């Protein structure tokens, strides 16, 4: 989640930062680069049921990110659901005084916890960046409509 701030922090360790160095946004995340894509997506979108036209356009605009967020949410939920089962196996092996089984289930439980932490951080980064891009592109679209 620090991919945008890391270059700024590294530069700040070397010397005091100038104002224009405070936040380096990746070029593909600039509103001027996202605006034409959202403009076209908005132009070709229609409201679907309870979802307004802009929401449909935003989902189409970053569809791959939305699908990735959905899938990673399912994967994290799977980790959360399997954890109690693995814990019950660990407790059973503790009850049966099976040291080797205990180590195996403890390792599996630790691995799942580690994977869940990594997946959660990826989820937060992608969701934050997608929301940020939605905000930037929508703000640019609104300003463009106000100027016209």
C-alpha cells in the first residue's frame, strides 16, 4: 500500500523535499489519462436496475480491478472459514498427544494466517487504488461537464 509513497520517502531521507516531490502518482493514475476512458465508458453506459449510469460506467471503467477485488475477497473469506477447521485438527492432535501431527497442523495454521495477511494487504491496496482512480476520474468528468 506504500507503492505511491515509497519513492517520496526514499527521496526525503536524502534531502528535504520540494513541494512537487511530495506525492508521485503513477502516470496511468493521472486524471487526464483516465478521463477519456471514463468519458467513453460513461457515454456508452445505461442504468441497470437500481444502479445509476455513473456506477455502471465506473464498474466497466475498472472492471478487471472490481473482479480481482471480488475474487480476492472470496479467497480471504475461504481462509477465514478454513481456519477453525484446521484449529480443531490441531486441538485433536494435542488431545491425542501426537507431536508430529501437532507440528503439522500448527504449520498449516501458520501458513494460512500468513497467506491471509498477504491477501488482505493486496486487497486493501487494490481496493484503495481503484477507489482513488474512481474518485480522480469522476472528479475530472464532473469538472469537464461543468466547463462545457
